[in-house]
């Protein structure tokens, strides 16, 4: 199957055009990815809520819980546990699950 010189010339031009189109699209995709990255950064900055802000409208109680080393009974650290009581606590059903309860 032989091709004439004109056909090969046309095929080479087509290949060059397609290569240029691919490069153009790659550049466009890279620009779009950069834009998405900037938008994600903006969204993270504006939509991030600090944990301390989540307790707005609630009462806080802090209790120190000692972490005791078993061998000699000395305290190696204190953990401050923050018990948060939601403002709508009367509408929330709280229950305890013991380690022996099944989750069926």
C-alpha cells in the first residue's frame, strides 16, 4: 500500500496539527487545574469552622483526668476533658452502651 508524496505530506501536516491541538488542550487543562486548586484553597479558608466555634451556645465543663502509670501509681499526665452540653439537650436522647452490649 503505497502513498504518494502529497498524501504523506498531508498526513504529516495532520499529525502536526493534532500534536499542536493536544499541547493546547494540555495547557488549558493545566490552567483549569490551577484554577480549581485556587478555588479549593479559598473554599477551605472560608468554610473551615474551628472546633471551638462549634460549641457556640453550649455550656462547657472541664475536668482534669489523671493518667496514672500502673507500676508505681504516679501521675504521668493530666488530660482535660471538655464535656459539652448542647443547648437543646432536652431534645437529645442520650444512652450508654456497655462493652458487653451487642450492636445488632
